[in-house]
C-alpha cells in the first residue's frame, strides 16, 4: 500500500474511497500539523476548502482520535456546521483504528 506513492496522495485516495458518494477530495496538503483540503461536493458549483490547524492524534479503545485547534471553511454554511460540531465534540473526530489510517498517523504528531 505505501510503495513510492506520497503519503498525502494515499490519504487523499483513502478519503475519496470512504466519502466518494458525496464528492471528491480535489486537493490535500498537509504541512507542519496543519491541513488544507479542497472538496468537490455533489451539488456545489465550486470546491469548498477547509483549513484545519494544529492537528494531532492519539489512539484509545480501538479508535484513532484526531484533535484540532481551529477549522475554517470557504463557505459560511460549512463553517457554521463545523462550528456546531466542534463545540459538541470538543474539536475531536474519531475513527476505528486500523491499518488504512497508518499514512495519516505518519503525517500527524501524537497528542501529548
């Protein structure tokens, strides 16, 4: 799975496989704990870009937990949805921990 393909591309491919029914990731750029991702969502005339700051992770109880300090979106309605979700989840997103997420773990610092 890892081969010579760059890790950003592996994560982008994973997300496209996982969420392809609602759209596609058109750009995925991870640098120094920050993530910029552009999405071509079905029904939206232009891409939506998300900027996520200070990403890190930990694993517990068979889950991979992603933590972030801030999330911004280019569309106000998307920004408001993420604001509501962020407040309810304490800026945490959890996934079942499995090998498919290994490329993401390679990109992110572990939470201290």
